[in-house]
């Protein structure tokens, strides 16, 4: 069987711009975080139901780690061109119209991420500073009381900024692409800049 004949053959993710190329090495770290989430949850179940000694840290830790992993996943999928597309209309139009749709979709995505980042900035700022301007990390208010809300809000803001830039880079790449050159990746259009 030839290497391309195996439908379950793993396809390596390729970054489509320089910024996304920086994200790919972080993927194993976030994948390992999902394993930690599973291990922590298993530990909590055993401690709670076998030893009747529930933890005070597992729920908040797994919630925060999951939020961070999903936020990173958005930027990763966008950077490796693995996001979900609805192709009902897209596949039925000419290459020239597809190029215009790609540019429009990228610009709408950039605008959406910019607006969400703007909103997230306010939450992140308030999570790090008191109304008087002194630095103080927002905590969960639980018995354990970790600063996970501040960390998650800051990372979400940063990821939204990264995704906004990724969308803009994609829009530029699609604008540079010849309408008939559909198989070229945005990375090929942007070059190694």
C-alpha cells in the first residue's frame, strides 16, 4: 500500500505563517495538559469516592487548564488551517469568488477576534489591578483560592490578539494569491516574512 493510500495516515500540521509556526511547538505542552486533566480528575474520583477525602484543588485546576487548552486550540487550528468550514456555497463558486470569500472571512474573523480581545482586555486588566491601580491578582474565592481567574483572563486576551493577527496574515495571503492558485497555502503567499 502506498503511503497516500492509508486513510488513517497521520498528516503533519503545517503552519501557514510565521506567527503560527511559533505556536506549533507548544501543541505537545497543551496535549500533555489534557493528560494531566484526565489524571487529576481520576485522582479526585478515587479520593472522593474510595477514600472519602475530596480535594480542594482539582476542580479549579482542571477547569483552568481546560480553558487554557481550548483557547490555545483555537489559535492552533487557525494557524494550521484545521478549522471547520461550511463549504456548501464555497465549493459551488468560481476560484475568483472563493478568493474574495477567503479575504472576507479572514477580515470578519480578525474583526471578531479584535472585538473579543478588546472586551477581554477589560476583564484581564481588572483581574490584575485593583480599582486604585495596585497590582493584585484576582483569585477564585474558594477554600483553595488560587489566582486562576487572572491567569485564564490574561491568556484568553493574548490568544485573541494572536488570532486577530493570524486572521490578518491570512487575509493578506489570500489577497496576494492569484484566483486560480487555490492550492497554495497562505504561508507560500506570505513567504518566510
